[in-house]
């Protein structure tokens, strides 16, 4: 592992985290399949970036972000979601750095660009 930066991918669809890991090879991508699992992992380790889906099996990415911001105000959080009901403005209001919509034609390039920008 060494000095490799790490990303926490909070997503119940393992394919989405595998995609992130393949696009972001310079990062160690750690996965969490639920809000509860993700909160525990954030408490135990520092990450360069957190990618979070909006819909999780035990709640929402919004609830997760609000909880994390109580004890971690600095780690960048980027919503990666297919939800049309959650906006960039809503993400920023709760302390995240924005949203990235799944399924867009340039999704992979946007994911890479945003991850590199936010993890500096």
C-alpha cells in the first residue's frame, strides 16, 4: 500500500466500485456496501476521497454525509448516483463537493477528472 491514496466507495452495487477501481488505478479503492459499514470505515482511517451513492440499503448517502460531517469536515465527498431527485446544490448544502450522474456518456472521464481534482 505505501503512500498510495485511498478512496472509500460507498455503494451497494459492487460493479460500480469495481468500475471506480479500474478507472482510478492510482488509488486503493475500499468498498462499503452500507451506510453503517461506511461510517465505521471513515472512523478507522483517512481517505483522499469518498464516493457515495444516494440510495443505500440502510439509508441514504445524504444521511451518511451529514453524519460524517459531524466528525470529519475535510475529506471530500462526491455523490455518484443515478438519482434524478438529488441535485448538485443539495449535495453542496450538506457538505459534499457535488454530484456525478451515473449513466452519462462521459461518466468514466468525469469520474476520473473529479476524483483527481478532489483528492489533491
